[in-house]
C-alpha cells in the first residue's frame, strides 16, 4: 500500500499555484494549448458560458468539462494534477511551471516530459494570429529544437 501525504510546504506552494490558476479563469477568454513534437492544439474557453467552480476547501478548480486542477497528496508530499482533454499532467512543485506576461495577457506554462501546456488569460478575445500569439507565449518559457523540448525556464 502506497503511503501518501500532503505536507505543509507542498500545500503552500501548490495551493498558491492553484489560486493563480483560479485567477487566470477570471478573464473572459482563456486559451489552453498543448504543444509537443507533433504540433500544437488550442482550445478557447469562454468563461461566461463555461461554469468555473473554485472549491477552496477541497483545493480544486473545475471549468466546465474542459479543465480541472486539484492539489492532491502524494509520496513526495503533494502534487497538482491538471486534466485537460485526454491530458493528465502532474506538477510536483518548483521547476515545472513558469509565469509569462505579454501585452495580450498572462499565462502559466506547465512542463511535463517533452510537452508544454499553457493556460493563457487574454485581456480580450484573440481574433487573428491566434497560433502565432500562443506559440510566442509558450516560447518565452519553453524552447524546442528538432521537435524536442530542450530548455524550460521555470519561474521558481
């Protein structure tokens, strides 16, 4: 039987990261991208039509059927589990995410393996240059060469 716990440091760091994700979904238009060697997938979430549920006591965030983030116990002391489409990524703490600010909005970029998932809160709906804009946001933290994620500049 695996022993799992949620230590205070993980609770503080991951709980703060979950709170920053909640803040992202206070914007009207949120773009979520998954970028890897095969290319980029982009989803636009209109938070006026997608129900955003912030369960503070349960340390969970749920956005319609599109996206969820939960702070959960683990053997390492705690983890943030993010689910988007068929993607399930796990953030154990510092070094797995970066904060990016641009003229168009603010983003949190998560790294797992050779892919990056970006949650971008736009100041207004992106009408043109969507892929270019979102690739540039992700590119501020993650760099690919020949289809492989070679560098990731974490914020903390």
